[in-house]
């Protein structure tokens, strides 16, 4: 693979190190030779415009329609200013809606460099050698006090291991051939954005800088019981990697990464973000924001992609994760960390957008996290909030296996409902008006994997999300030193607009426009109508910026479940530092309150639905409702007897009071519909249990128009047109409707899957079995194999499976087998071709010679004398350079003694 250019020292994505308290200049913009362009008309039109102005079109940006990635090879790759030239005229082209030259974004991986611990070999449940060191999953060390667990083991014991769930790691790549990852690796969930190919393998160097993604991947889906390394939290999930941090990170790079295969990938895990230096305010650019919104609206077939984010490691720098636009987004799940003893780690950032917490590292004496590492190794020194995001991604994978139909908002509700404060130490734990315990350090507490799967299994989706927006008065207010400025917005929850009505809160966003001489002196809080205080921003010692906040969005989850009606108070306190003139005042120009939530209670509707369903399942009183259905002739005889008896009674009774509106011309013996002697529409029930007149038949019955009776459907049918098993039109809860023979059954037949309405629909023609959607296959027909959850053709020699076109395409003529169409993508060479480095050639280039007779002798590699040196060469038909391996003679000499064992009578050296 090609080696990407190294970063300059100012823009390297560093391993997190012990912080150095220092002042630094504001970073300067770095312009790249990449552009984002919005053009209508499709790929062909974009190609024409790119060629017209000298650009190369790298294709659509992720899943963003009409947005394309342009590259100009004659523009300086990195510059301190935007260069001008003929290529600049693209901005004036009438076919171009929008164009943006890409700036380099500073992004750091959120783990801490620290010492590692030795493994504890005792108490092994799995045969994976590091299992005993996985203290955050099970308690085995008698020398350490067992604290509250995340109940991962209990979730496994319930049978949930992440099967059929796809997770991808957005990072510096993953080592796809790692023994603990290879079995679960998913090519369709992987891409190399930095290298623009399908191989996310990290770039190797002497410092192992690009180990971060591989470590995160192991936490999620390391294979269990393979005698290597560890056990992943979702050890049967599919794992992919997006390599995007090992190069210039731009808005295009982030948008592409967030938008790769949103209908295939379920969970995206990111353990990086803007610099945690205590002075940066940064977040997703316009394209990345669109990619997040697109994933939420269209990902997972409309259920919404799940984005999990590490909250940040800037604690020692006094950073606040509300200044990170990724963790501050309502579309991401921001995850914090705690030590094994429930203490606040020294690197932890505090903010009101954090949703939940997992275990991670702490002080030097605290245990760290065990996971996979580069070069097919393991490590027990994984650290920081980088640990926590993939842990939660793994827990969510377990929940998705329990219920694949939960939405992105359902997952957040599940985390709020099941996370627990337990022994986590914080002086700001509070109970909000909805009864939720919440903290700025830990959100709603330690994640509970068992609680997640149990709740997910019986979960019903929450009501539709509504958005209610209210703006403050547009007048400037001065922020006076050492005083509190309070500004109030009174909200009705938008009751006057039904589509915007929010009665119960989920997320609250506050967008502010503040001008200020030193941004780090500000503290901002929001007080809900119920009195819950959320700290949106704390003072930041190193933030000397005079830019203030230009429509920056703060977010809090601390009011989750509270009512929206009443006064929302924004409180701003300015505590001037010695670095500024206190007489220069800041200004609050305006602020906007955005309430996200539901018009009805998100959980009470569940109980209503359950009660209604139970009420409508009316059994036949004269027999066991779970027993066999009587023969039709018996039912008919019973009904005829009942009708005869009714006729006799009608002759004896005379109505002397007003009848119910559903009563017929024969009158009644009371005012209720149960007292009617005949009915205008339909009669429900029997003489023994009591009949009532109804305008239409309820579920479980069908209309017999001739007899004006509600007849019972066949057992299991919710709606029907007759009493036989093949006359169902929908099914009762727990059963599935088969439209082929209009029956209800406990499972869908082979080759079918159940949709949201519990109908059995046919799987894709390539699938033998599928789940939730026709193209989410779990088993394939003959001639196809499973790649993640897609059935792809088993390609013959000379062809490869083309991921974009989803078909077998021919290899280059020089290849016998290959991974792509290029001549440099051969695995094995065609007849009459030799392998020279990464290509197949007909003759060796100058400086190379062919080794036609090299190979294995009786299964043992042997040594050939060719030219001026000896060479170990186990692969036939290769071109080898004459100058290679000369320096290895000593190593080879030691490795292949005694020579007689390998066919030599004496040492050739």
C-alpha cells in the first residue's frame, strides 16, 4: 500500500501524552488541494466540470447526494493561504451551487500513554489468555475489591453476543488480519478514506503510531475462545474499520467516513475529536453535519445510524466537552469514563451532553483495559475515553441483537433508563424532575449491558421526535464582571403547533451569540422550569480567544423526561482573569432555545398499547381459549340453539325505557347496548356470557353480515374474513402473517422475514434466510457466500467481487486471482507471468532475475544459490533483485544448521 505523507509537527495526530501547561498562538489555517463541490446532474456532469477546470473527481462524498470530492494535482498540497489560478473560476460556473476549499482539521485520538500491567493468568473462563485480566467484565482477583459490574457476562448468559450486528471503527485503520479480528472482519463495513481504497490496514512505522483503531476494534468484536488475546464485548458482531485519521483531516474526509454504507453499518464508533487543549472550540463542518443528519434520517433503513463518541481527555487542561461539536450533538452518544473504584479519572472532561459511562484507566496504580494491538499482538495498557466509546458500541450491538428494530432515539432512551450511578463518585449527582439520577461527570451512570438487552427485547419505539424552537429578544445585554446575567425564555412547548409540540424533553440545545474579550472567563448554565441546573460551560484557563461564541450550540441531557412548559433561564457569569482588562465587557446579543422531545409521554403509551391489546383478545367463554377449535358443525349447532332461545325471550319481554342507539326494532330491556333485544349493526358475544350490540366487530372477530353477528376468527388471527386458518388478514401479537396462504404462524417460513407490521415478506433472491430486511441476509443460496449481511457471488478464478457494482468483475489479464481490476492488485499471476513486487510481468525488469525453480522441498523451505548470494525463496515464479538479502547471510547461516537436514552435505557458507 502507498505510504501517506507525514504530518507537519503542528498538525500531527499525536498519541495523548501528559499535558504541558503552556500558552500557544492560535493555529493558522492550512489549505489543501481538495475541494467539496455541490453540482446537480449526477456523476457525469460532475466529471465534465472537474475536467473543465483541471480537477480530478474523486466521487460522491459519502452518502451526500450532489456533493463531490474534487482534487487538483497542480495546486500546492498544503498552504497557509488559498491559492488563485484558472481552477478558481469553478466558483463562478453557473452549474456549481456551492464550493469549499478544504482546510486541515486538528483531530486527536482520545487515549493516554501510560505503563502496562502484567497479565494475571488465574481464573480463566474462556481459553483466551487475557481473559483473566478483563476485570471490567468479571471479578476474579481476590486481592481487589469487586465493584459494580457492567453486567456484560449476564447479557452473554441470556444468549446475546452481537450476532448479525455490524460495527465500524472510525480511526487510523484496523489490522484486519489480526488473529483476534480476522474471523469477524467485514470488508463491506471498511474503507480507506486516506488512501481511497477498500483496505483499512494501518500504516506501520517504528513507533506504532497507528495502533488506536485496532485497539478499539478488539474491545468491540475480538473473537472468543480462539486461544488468542481477549474476548470482545460483542464477540459475534461483524467489525469493520474506516481509515481516516492517518492524513489531513478535512470536512470532506469526515463526511465521507460518516456516510459509508449507512444502510449496512449499524454502529459507528469514534474515539477522537478536536484538540483537548482547553482552548479549542470546534466541531463538524457543514458536510460532516449533513452526513450525521443523513445517517440519522436514512441509515439502518430509516431507523437511524448510531454514532458513539468518546467525550474527551482534556481534564488536566481544564477542557469542557461542550466545546466539542461532535460530543455536543444530539445525534451522537457521548460516553465518559470512570476508574475501577468509581473515581473521576484525571483526564476526564465535564459536560452536560454526556449520556453514560464505562470503566477505563485512571492513576498509574489503577488497572487499564486489555485489547488487541498492532502486529497481531495484545496490550493491557489501553486508556482514556478512547476505551469507553467502543465498549458502549459493543453493548449497543448486544441490544440490537435483542431487538434490531430499535431506532437511534430508542437506544438513547435505553441508555438513560438502564444506566446506574452505583459507586461512581461525584459531588454533583442530582435527581431531575422526571426521577433520573444524572451527573456532569458520568451522565446517567455506568452502562448496564444486561439491562439494555432485557429492556430492548420488550421495547416499543418512542413517539415521533418533535422540535420546538424559541428565540430571545434581539437586544444586546452586557455581561458585567463578577455578576450573573440572567435571560429568560418562557416556553409553552409549542402547544399551538401540533407538529412542533414538545411536552416531554429529550435533548435541550442552547444556541448563543456572545461577543467577549476572553472566552475562557465565561461560565454558562441553563435552569429548566423544574429547577434542574445544567452547566453548559465552565471556565477554561487556557482559552484566551476573543472570538466569543458565534451561534455555538450547547446541549444538555440533564432535563431528560421533564415537562417543557415554563421559564427557561440562561445564566452567564464572567469572572475576569488577570490576562484581560475587566472594564471591557462582554455582550449577549441573542440566544435560542431548542427543545427536542415528544408530545406524549414516551413510556406511558407503551402501557396503553399493551392494555388495549389485552382488552381486544376476547376468548370464547364456553371453552378453553388455548384449546383446540371445535368443529364448525358444533359451533353452528351452539349458535342455532342460542338464537332459538333469544327468539323465545324476545316474545316475553317488552321495552318500556329509551334504548341504546345500537338497539334494533325489537326494543330492549335496559339502557345499555347489552340490553338490546336485537341490533342495528352487529351482535357480539353469546347468551351465556351476555351479548352486546356494536357498530363494528373488534379484533379477533369478523363481520357476518347476513346474521348480523360478530363471528370469532380462527385462533391466532387478529383480523379475518372467515373462521378457517387460511382466512386471516393480520395476526395477534407474537405471530407472523404469511401472505402466501393468509395464515398466522409462530415463525416466518424459510426464505422470508418479518417486517414492522409482522408480515412475512420474501428475502432477496440470493438469500436463504434474512433478518428485518430482504437484503440483510443471514444465510445464502448455493453459489453465494455471506459478506457481513449481504450475499455476494462466489467469484471464479480470474474475477473478483466488485464492491461498488456488487458483481464479479474480471481481473487484469496478468492476474490469475486478484483483489481489484488493476495490474497492481494481483494475488497470483496468470500463466506465463512472473510476480515482481506487487505486479505481474511477462519478463523481469533490469536488476531482477526469475526464480522459476524456487519452492519447498518436502514441506521445508530450502536455500538456493543464485548469483552472488544465497536466498530463502519459498514462492515460485518471482523476480528477485540481485542486491537483496546480502546482509542476511549471517541470520540464514544460524537459521539453517545443520545443513544435512535440509539436503546439504556441508554448509555452503
